[in-house]
């Protein structure tokens, strides 16, 4: 899945990534390597039954409309007109046309055209997951459509990640298989020790290693950790379960993800703030924080080769 014509974003955190959004092909945007924020299962929308139902309903309408079904065509037209009205509320000097699609690979496509001395014209093709998006997402979408706003692109990227299951038209597994014992590091032991040392055993979450990947290769990005609010589940990338990765570095990544259960995500200036000042201050309280950051910088290439 990729997001067409999506600007990059800037942030920091203990997650290796390229300077483009992780779902964007690296070939589309020249970029250098940088550290970037982790992903979150709750990022910007409820990825549950409602989102899946919306995508399923409109995908079926798209199929019927292609066969000339008048009610389906009307349903799509109404959904497109409603979303266009919501966008125009944030783009007062532009004409916005919305076309909803079921394309699973290009989530957003924008054609911007000047109209002499009049208002600009924006021809926007959107995956149907955006049809019922909340006001925060619609405002970010408008900023991206009108100004190619970099902060808005990050919000939209997180929204797409959060709705990945809706795009595929299936629910998340209700009972994920947990694998805590690795070849070199035991996540259950690390989690329990951190929970007692830093959180007074108040963190209520499961933890697991991520899925194994194929043959080793040089990657442009690795999400070293993620936390899903709905599942209360921390996932750690298998790249860290190697002999050269020190235990204190794995501890830092797990500690970072545990903090997400303590610090709520707030909306600030129309965007979700995953790593607030309070979050970053708390993260710096990890006793080997400086050492872990330095080790990450020194071993970036090795971590990306997996």
C-alpha cells in the first residue's frame, strides 16, 4: 500500500526510518536516513467495525455503480459530495471535486490546477475510508490538498496505517500469538523488569516479537517497536533479536513503547501529538538513555540490514 504524492514529516524517536513516510516508495522521494516515531495501533481513527463497514459498503457500491446500478451511483455521489463540502469548509478559496475509489495502493491523489485569476481547482481521488473520517482528519486532508502541508501528510499517513485492516476488508485477529522468547533476548523478562523498576508494575500490556522476515537485505526503514491501544500489545521488531544488539538497547525500545500506555495522545494545532514534551522527558529518565541513543547512531546500518 502506498500514499501517492505525500509529503515527508520530521520527528524523532527510537525507531529507524527513512525520511519519507514508511508506506511511500523510497524511489518517489529522495531522502536521507533519520530516526522517526514508532507506529501506534490507535493512531488517528478507530480501525474497527465501523471503518470496515464503511469501506465494505462503499466498495460494493463502486462495483455496482460500474455496472450502471443507479442507486449505487447515487450513494457514491452523495458520499463524494458530502466529503467535498467538508473539505471546502477548510479550503475557502478553492473548488474541490472528490472521487472515492477502492484502490488499495494509492490512497490519495491530488491534481491542483490554477484557474486564471479565479480560485484554484483541486481534483482529489481518495480511498473510500476517508468518507466518514473525523474532523481532525478532514482538516488535515484539506491542508494537504491545498498546501501539500508536511504536518498534515504525517497525520494522513498515520490515519491510513490505523485503517489498514479496513482497506483489506477484514478485522484484526482477536487473539494474536505471543512470542516472547527470542534467540538472544527474552521480552517477557525485559518487560517485567522494566515494569517493576520504572512503572511500579502498573503497565498492563502484552508483548511479542514481530513476524520473521525473509532473506537478509538492506532496508530503507525498520519500525523497531509499536504499541496498539486496542490490543494493549507491544510488538518489537525481530531485527533487535540478534547477538550484536545489547540488552540495554532492547530495554530502551520496550521502555519507549510502555510509556505510550502512560501518556495519552493529544490533539495540538489540529494534529495528534504522539511524543509530547512530557513523554520525551519521561523517556529521558531511562537510565541508559544517552548510551542507547549513541549506540543506535553508531549501528544504524547494521540494524537496517536484516
